[in-house]
C-alpha cells in the first residue's frame, strides 16, 4: 500500500470512529481505530482520538499511555490534558493529576473544570487549605446559575469547614443549598456550619477525626459532565 493510500485509510477510519463515538458505540469506535494503529499509530490525531475513546470506555490505564504519547507531540492541547487528568484521578494518582490540571490551567483549558479538579486533587491529597483558592476560582468561573455554581459554592464551603473556618463557609453553603434545594449533603453541612452544638455532637461521635469524618469531598454524580463529549468529526484531524 502506497503512502497516500495509507493516509486515506487512516483518515477514513478516524471519521468512522468519530461518528460511532458520537452515536455512543464506543466499542466499535475503538475497533475502528485499532485497525489503523499499525499504519497511523504515531500520528497525533490517531493517538489523541484513541486515548479519548479509551478514557470514555473507562480504560484509564491504557488511555494514560496514549494520551501521554499524543501530548508529547502537542503538549498544550487542553482537551487531552483534561482527559489525562481525569484518567489519573480514576487511577487515584492524585499528585500526578494535580500536575496535569495545573498544566491545563496554564494552557487555558476550561476554567471551571480545571480549577475544580485542581481543588479536588488537593483535597484528596489532604491539602484542604490549598484547595480553597482553586474552588474559589471554579466558583468565579461558573455561570451565575445552575449546578456548577452550586457545586463550586459547596466545595468552597466544604474546604473552609475542613480548615475550621465555619463562619466563612456559611455564605457559600447557604448559596449552594438555595440553588440546589433538597440536596441532603448540602443541608447537612450547612447545619454543621451554623450550629456549634451540632458540630460538638458530631465531633463526639467521630472522636479524633472531627465532625466531617467520613464525608465524601467529591460525590461521583458531580463528574458526570466532566468527560469530553464525543465529536461528530475527528477532533484532531488537520
């Protein structure tokens, strides 16, 4: 097969894979890409698209390898940096994830998600004080209404509570609770922030771990929109 024929085959497979991914058939999209890994496996767009499909399938370990190879060819692609960071969080490699998300902040990646994930990574590394500023960045970047604003307000408040700054946390928690009425976790934390007796009782039950023992800093439901969406066209074709 001559070079032009190989290039045409790679381009066709990329378009087929993108169309399949958009329809939600990620396994077929992966199979289409695997068919061209020999001929096009060192091309940026093949590595990038394959890494993203693996990420969306939940194969984080494999995805990390391909995403890193793609980023070696184009180091400041914000979509790939975001995807790589999320894969690393899925592998509980929080320190590496933090480095990637900070790199994406410098690369002008999505301000809300990048700041939020920097804060989450720091929280998972037990660095709540450092996380506050990043959650504040996410809060500032979020639209004035909707879930992102509520979630980032909650996380600012949560991090402040972890640092014992209950009064500072209260306005953020009130906003989060008002924006997402009925969220049990929001309401529970607001109750702790505004009621010293409740904190004392919770601390007595938890012992040395304090009133927030056992709290999940990142409910999984908040990340359902974090993954990059499949595209109708191969996102990395030149």
